[in-house]
C-alpha cells in the first residue's frame, strides 16, 4: 500500500512540475493543436453554467488516463475564467466502449460543482 501511495505522489509531482512550463493559452479554441504540440481541449465559451453547476465539454478520444494533462488544464482554465467561483467538486462524464458496438472510449466532459467565493 505504501508503494502505491508513493508512486501516486511521485506521479502527481511529475505532472505538477511538467505543467509549470505550459502556456495558459492552450485551452482557448475548439480544435487543433497548440504550437507546443498539446491538443487543444475546449472552447471556454462553450461552458454552460446554471446555478452552482457547470458543464465543461471536452470530447477527448480515449480513456481519462490518456488525457490527464488535458483534464487538469481544462479545470485550471475554468477556474481562471471564473475567479468568483470556488470549485467544490468535479466528475468526468465518459463513454466506455463495449466489445460489440465498435466505438472507442471518449471523455465527454466535466461536471463541475461550485459556489460563490467568499471575499
């Protein structure tokens, strides 16, 4: 159990260090790649918010573990676009293929719960 925890901590640290050099402009348009080769994830203007909940559409082909950085960037950009909101929780909406349907896995988007940030 300690080995798993240590590996998880090292993985998260590596991701955090790796994110430091990325530009925040990566998540601004709906399609294509940025000049540093990272897939563009979503258009901030496509986020839908009603009350204390928001939908961040992603439509990433593959499973969530193949898109860790894109998911974390999307959350970061959501928080930067909405400094007045405090994210309280979030969940991924994903589609998992079955053997018979011939489709591929897809991360559809992120459900974000939030509240007004107290000042």
